[in-house]
């Protein structure tokens, strides 16, 4: 211990002894009734003495000095607690919590605070020296600092991760929109290419060109072999007429006699056209088949020549 430190330590002891002595003097003066001093005055003065000892005990860095300050605070609070309890007992003749005065309850609470703080400091003094306690306190401070930095870093990393996820989500949506737009443009380009190919095909065949309607349906003229609704109706009507003529023509033979059956009509019709005689009914049937085949072939040739 250096000379300055020893001098400071002696000054603190004198300071503590003075306030403890004043507390004892005021307490005795009121208890013995030597001076006309009120209990309130004693409580207020001792309350100031108490905080002059408690405050340095809480903020001092040296455990031994902290213990000295806190022991002085315990002494003052214990003295005033005892005085107020004695006054309440002299007044009421009993100790009950609901009958205690406000000053008595206040000093009991202050005594509890000073006692707990003193016990904590005494434990430090018994377990560690001042140097060891400084190291432990430094380690605890570093641990608290690291814990704080870790919490800040974790919070920052969560925020960064959340921003990364949001950025990836936005990027994915953007790529999806771009992909849909690209697919749509490719479909439009393909449709345009198909229209161009059909136009070139039509130009190569020398047919007339029609514009496409707004709905995208082709307005090119009908290709060979395709028929409109009117042409199809005419084709069906002509086919029906041809079939009717095929069935009824043998009956219009004016060279023969009465006709009983269609085979006889065909036989008489062919005899009148080609002067051919049929000896039996089987030859007439063969001639009827020949007549049907020839008529269908002629009908097909006429239809193809008409619409080709």
C-alpha cells in the first residue's frame, strides 16, 4: 500500500466513523430525551448519513473499500430501524406489521438493501483477491460484449438472409415473366412464319391471295379438291339425279314391249341399243352388272371433270 493510498484509506475510515457517531448521538438524544429533538428530524438526518455511505459502496471499484462503506450503511440503517421499532412498541405496546409507521418500514427496506449488498461483497472478498476479481470482471465484461455483438450479428444475418430470399424471389418472378414473354414472342413468330410459308406456297402455285381476318383464320382461296357448302349441295343433287337416271333409264326403252322387271328392262334396253339377244337370265344379270359399272364410271368421270 502506497503512502497516498494509505492516506486516502484513513480519510475514508474517519469519514465513516464520523457519520456513524453522529447517528449514535442523535439516536441516544432522542431515546433519552436529553434534547427536544423530534423523531422526524432524526430520521431525515440519518437518512442523509445513510446515502452518503451507500452510494460509495455501490460505485467503488475496490471490494474492501466497498465493504467498509456498505458496513457503515448497514450500521446506520440498523440503528434507525431499532429506534423506530422501539418507538412503535412504546406507543402501541405490540409489534404488528400493519401497525408499523412509515419510517419504520422505510428503514427496514433500506437495511435489507444494504445487507444484501454487503453480503455480496463479503463473498467476493472470501473467494477472490482484488486482482483475481478484476480479471473475472474483465472476462465477464468481454463475455457480455461478445454476447451483445453475437446478438447484433445474428440479427443482422437474419435481416440479410431475409433480404436475400426476397431478392431471389423477385429474381425468380422476373425470370418467369421473361420466360412467358419469350414463349409468347416465339409463338407469334412461329405463326407469322407459318403464314409466310403458306403465302409463298400459294404464290408458287399462282393462285389468288387473300388477307387474313383479325381472328387469325386463313382467308386463302379454296385449294383444289375442297368444296364450299353450295358446291357440296350441287354435287349431292347431281349424284341423286345420276342414280335416278341410272335406275329409270332402262324403263324408257320405246323399242321393247311390256317390262315386268328391272333386269328385263336392262335386257330390252341393251337389245335396242346393241341389237344383242340374251338366251337366259344369267346373261341378263351379267349385262346388268356391266351396265352398273359403266354408268358409275361415267358418273365419276363427269363429277371429277366438273370440280377439278
